[in-house]
């Protein structure tokens, strides 16, 4: 720990909760997002002109119309605009193939495949008290899965999906980063699926009820991002998003479990 380590004293939101409803508007936003991505891909293939700014503004406007009446705290909906940009990147598109939507009872969150055999890493609180859950891959759809390992002390769990030859993300051998290092992450925030975004690692921080530090992130993290992989510039997962909090110096921040804790706590960690 360094002098930069900050003590979190405010309430930590493990559910990453933000109010949202208006189902009809949500569907409309999804349709506009799909159209925007299709147009972006077409323009990229034709190599005629850059991604039109009006599409980003349209997405942001539609998202604002869906959420603003109930959640004025979400800043400008840049996360959806950024996702539209990032999703045209080949590497990000490849990462998305390994990120799943998890449904466990009333809980909904994110996880990501860490082997071709269907082992999936997520947060323990996403699947807590559930033994069998469903996971949805972008390409192969819905799979039944079993909770095969629980690590509640570091809010991690491992699932095993039924099937084989799954796409997967490589894990970093250790949690290593520089202050304000950039990263990308993919999750299922605010009832959307496969939303890519980016942020910066601020530093380690200490939080109540944990006896070890976690990563503090400057990133747009909301409900549904629990279990999202923090992916470094080498395409490796270096941490797992699990909560948000308020920090006196940085305001609203994301919190992530270092991948080191997975190696330390798992009975049979995958490389």
C-alpha cells in the first residue's frame, strides 16, 4: 500500500443499482443502437468516411429519453456513445464473444468465460444462494450452468456452462498496472447487453469489511456490470468489477477484485 491509498467510508453498492424502467422506450433505444452499429460496420467496410457524429448524438438522445425522468444522476449517457464507437473495433468485438449475461433467480449480472470448456468467472453476489443458473453467450445463446466454486471472501464465483469449444478471455498472470492506466470492460448495465466501455485504474484502495485492498476505477459502471472483466492493453483480464462507491477525492468510482485474489482463493485456478 502507498500514501495514495484511500479509505472508503461511504456505502458500497454491490448491486450497482440505478433506477430504470420505460420498457417500450428501452426497446426503441435498442433498435436505434443496432441500426447505428450496422451503419458503422458498413461504413468501416466501405472505408468511405468516418463514423457520423449524428448517430452518436441520436443514441445519446434516445438513451436520455429512456432514463432521464427517473435517473438524473447518470452523466450524459456517454457510456452508450462510447460503446458504439468501441464496438466497431475488431479486438473489442472479439472480447465480447466471451462475455455472458448471467441470470440467477432474480439476479442479473455479467460473467466471462476463462476456458474453452465453459468455466466462467463472475461475482459471488450475482449467483449467491443459487446452484444452477443460466448464461447467455452472444453467439451460441442460452446455456445452463452450475456454480462449481464459491469464494465469498473476495466476491468471486466460478460457473461451468454446459457445452464445449467456448470463446474465452486470457487471465493476466498477476494484477499489474500503472496509475491511471487505461482499460476496457464489457458488461450488461441498465438492462442492456454486451456494452463495451473504457476507463482508468486510479489505484488500490481499502474498503470496509475487506482485509485487503481492491482496485479503484474511474469508469462508467452501473447495475448489471457486476462481474465485468477489466481488460488491459494486452487483452488480458486483470480484475473483475464488483461494486461502486463514493470517494472523497474522486467522487463516484468503480471497484474491482484484483485477479491475484482469484489465484489465491481458488482451489483449482485456471491459468
